[in-house]
């Protein structure tokens, strides 16, 4: 009974697990996060300790409103955990809330992983140093802006499970009014993510541009390649970029022109994602249910196989076995049926010369007389 209940509980757990979220092992996934993460990233001082690493920001000290700007964050010299994970923040302040660059008027075009987040999780190479690049559009209002960078990481060993963090000082950017008719990216455009293997055109939206040119190259290449770019409508362009396969990373750079200005924009990364799940939620649930029944059948079979025989009544199958053996004995062939006992003893002949013995004329042999055995009763 207990085994049956355990099997049912196991099946229920499997069914519930199919609809549960997937946990992120080791670190927080890419997202929009404030400096302290509300405590979820160990931003609480009681759960963190100063990092032994160095983090710096490299950014132009001046930008025009609404134009693209590249912010490079370099982290080095950190003691890391075995998985070498590092969480990196790009911030507009370090107040603990409303810290994201968007809260201060910036517009993230792309993060280092190809997404749109101010916090990314990366693996630090064996060199111990890594540089990450965010591409953002400057705020549409002029004024001085500050940018901060922060890192969170573990160490090995880490018995307290603490996060080790470091925060830069504020890097000032003087955002000035944009010159009239300056070509650039549209403020409401963000690079689209593509499915691995997709070679469909990449759509780019611009402002004040009458022509664009695009170059691309793979990671590790030094010489860029030209890409075909066609105007779909005013300030909307379709760019033909090769498909990316597997872990291949590709970058592209757009130059926006209008005859009066020609602006080379920062390099962007082609963000790729795995193909979406092809099926509905009920398909997944039915598949999970079928798998649960398979597990249940296995558990029931295993229970029957391993159940102890103690306490069960012993079964006597002697009669059934004997009956089966009797049925398996073939009948004698015709003419060899056994002779009746009365006919056998009636044919035996006694002799005075051999007291205690009977003569069998058929088999021609002497047989001991059961009523008068040779030698008497002894």
C-alpha cells in the first residue's frame, strides 16, 4: 500500500513539474535590474562583500540627444567561483531603485548578449578579464548624465554563499542638442532577435537618412564584409545578413548618410535565439501525462517484482502438478497394455519340488509365492 501511494505521489510530482518554471542554475539571468536587485542578487550588505576585482567604464564624454553611443565596461582581476560566472550591471544611478539607464532617459539598443537588458550574466575567460559593450541612444533631453557599472560574482570556496560586488564611480556624459538633420537610428527602433539559421532580412529604422551602408563580420575576423541594404520605405531599410548557426556570433555596423552628414554607428551584434517550441500547451501536457503513465507502469512493475513474500499464505500446488504429470504420460501402444493382476496370479503353477515358489509359464520364470514365501515367514 505504501509503495502504491509513493508511486501516485511521484506521478503527481511529475505532472506538477511540467508546468513549473525552470530555475536558473548559478546566478541571475539577463534582465532589467536595479543595483540591489531588491535583495535577490545579494545586494543586501549582510549577504555581500567587496570584490577584489576592478571595473571601469569607457565612454565618450559627449553625445548628441537621441544618437547612438557605445559604453564599454571592463572587469578584471576578480576571484571567481568554479563556473566563472560574472553579473554585470550598467546603471544610471546607484540609489537602489530607479537605477536602470531607461529611468534616466537612455534607450538600450542592445546589451552585450544581444538583448535589451541593463544586467547580463557572462562567463569570464581564463585570462580573467572581460569587456562588455552596451549600445544605447542618448536621452532626448540635453544635460549632464552619469553612468555607473557594477559587478557581482562568487568565489571558490564560498562557505557563506556571499556575492562579491564592486561599483564604479559615476562617469559623466554631456548630452548636447543634436544638430539639425543629423542622420541616425530611430529612437523607437531596437535590433530584432533572429532564430538560429534564419537568413531573412534585418529591418533597420533610421531618421534623417537618405542612404545606409552596412558591413558585417564574424567574431575573430578582422576584415568586414559589405551587406546589401535596400530602402523599403522612408527611413526603413532591409539589410541582408548571413544566417548564424550554433554559437556563431556576428556583428554589423551601419553608416547613416543624407548628403550633409555621414555618421558611422557603433557595432551591433546579431542576437540569436533557439527555435520556438512547435506545439501548443495541451500538446505538452498530453506528452507529460503519457510520460507520467509510463513512469507509473514502471513503478508498479518494480513494486510487484520487489514485494516481499513474508506474511503471505503458502500455496500447495502438489495436486495440480501431479494432475499435469499424469496428463503428460502418453498411453501405451496397442498390445502392450498392462495385464490385470487377477489374470497374472491365476496362471502361476505351484510345485512340490520347489516349495514357496510359483512357476510362470508365460515368462518362464519362478516367482516367490506371497502366501508361502520361501524359507517361511522369515
